[in-house]
C-alpha cells in the first residue's frame, strides 16, 4: 500500500518574483513583500529565491516588466515591494 500525503497538509511555498529594476539591477521579492533583495545577476537572484521558498522553482516567477524593491517598513514591520508598470 502506498501512502500519499494530502496536498492540503503540505504548506504552500511562497511565490517569489524576480526581474530587473529601472536601474538594471536584479530584484527578488516575495509577492507580498515579506522578504527580498537586490542582486548583481539573475543567477544570484534565482538562487536566493530558491533558498527562501524552500527550493520550489515552480513558485518563482520571472517578470517581463520592471519591479522595484521597497525596503521601507510598513506598519506591520515587513518591507513591501512595488511593481512599476
């Protein structure tokens, strides 16, 4: 007998957006602004995204338009991101 864990019991990995900002730097940020960073190249942004989302490449989205990382804290204490477009 093969036991299969129900999908509802598995935590969903956070979705991480990667792309370039208006200055051409690579950005990786969680879709709700919980975490993120600036990187010198796509490979480093992707590596960070994988590490932060539990190694789930299916939850990494490369943006075709500019994205910006906003490091100012919101009232909840977490940073937020803003997408240009």
